């Protein structure tokens, strides 16, 4: 499972970006009063969160009919146990 918590550990890497993306990063750096590493890390963290949420949503949707069936069975069992007054 993806750990979305921030950590103090980091690794140095070298990446190549098209000029237009680097220009975009630099604009964000100015807007956020930050640095390139922090801006790129923030963007990648957002992508990771979105992927994780999409995976969770897909899992819930895949299990929705099973969960509904269990809920209906529990409701029926509860109605049998507790008669109406």
C-alpha cells in the first residue's frame, strides 16, 4: 500500500524536463516562495494521492454489490430478531 505521509528522508536525483515544464515549475516556485525540489515533490505527492484515491474508489465500487448484499442480509436478520411493536 502506498504510504502518503511525508517523511524527512529524501534522495537526490537528476532529471531532464522540457523547457516549458521547467518554466512552469519556476513560475510555481515564485508563486509559492519555494524551491524547485519542493514544488516538484508537491506535484508528485498530489499525483500519488490521486492515484491512491482512484484505487480505493475502484475497490469500493468493485465491492459495492457484495457490501449491499451483506447489509440487506443483516437488516433482514435484525428484523427477524426484533419484532415490530
